[in-house]
C-alpha cells in the first residue's frame, strides 16, 4: 500500500508540475502578446503624432535643419566671386518637382530688375553671372513604413494650411542660412521663392514681397 501511495503521489506531483509549466507558458504567452500589442500601439501613436499640423511642421523643420550646414557652405562660396556688374539681384528659387516625394532643391539665379537672368559673356571666369545649384534633393519629411492612407487623408484635409506652413518654413530656413553665411555682406538684394509662386521672401528685410515689389517692369 505504501508503495502504491508513493506512486500515486509521484504521479500527482508530476501532473502538478506539468500544470504549473503549462500555466507559466500561458502566462508568458499572454505577457508577450501584451508587449506586442503595446509596441503596436506605440508605433501607431508615433505615426498618428504626425497627423497634426504642429507635429508635422516640427518634422519638416528638423529635416531642413539637418541640411543647414550644406546650404550655408554653398552660400559662402558666393563670397569668392566678383559678381557681374549687370546683375541687379540674386534669386534663390526652390523647386519641388513631386510634392508627394517631399523633395526640395534650390538654385540661385543672377537676375536684372526686369526678371531676366543675366549671363557673363566675357572671358573672365572670376566674374560670376548665371546660376548655381545651392542644394539638391532635401527630403523635408520622411514617411514611416506604415504611413499610408491615414497620412494622406490628414494631408489632403489640411493641404492649404500645410502648403503655407511649408512655404514659410522653407523661407525661414533659407533666410537663417543666408544670415549664417554672411549673405548680408553681399550688397545686392537677395530673395527666396518657390518656383512659379506669386511672391518672394526678401532675405535682407525678412519679409514677403509681391512680384511687383520685387521686379520693376
């Protein structure tokens, strides 16, 4: 009888241990599921955090700032040139070929007051007139991998306000880089604009001006 009782006890003990192990596995599985759910929620919150104008614009400004050193360096190169006497203003123009790619490039053009680009037809290469690429392919925001329809719904609903905010962010960034590059030492008027836009940002006066104010026809 004692031997039989011992066997029964051993079986019960083994079943108890197996039951505990099963419960532990179940608990661990549930804990893992909770953690995965929390990570998914966190990722969703990070994505949704871009779905406000303020947080989206913060992302734009941070991405522009990351490229400031390059733009400042390229602007500083202008100090090495003698600018052609017929040039009356410097025009920094931003091109956004495909807005859905959030990609910005800036070219500087030497212009006269009749909105004509001025070229140096002489042989002296130290005298500058024409155009210079200031910076290319600046990705001013980065979509996360799981940003799809929700983001574009947000963007399309706020497109007009976002476009104005982006435009101001670009102008502020260029003006700040121009100042840090000591652009004010160049005596010519200097402007920033988006390609084919109706107004420009005066880099000397830090204000928007109309085409009529910028050009004298």
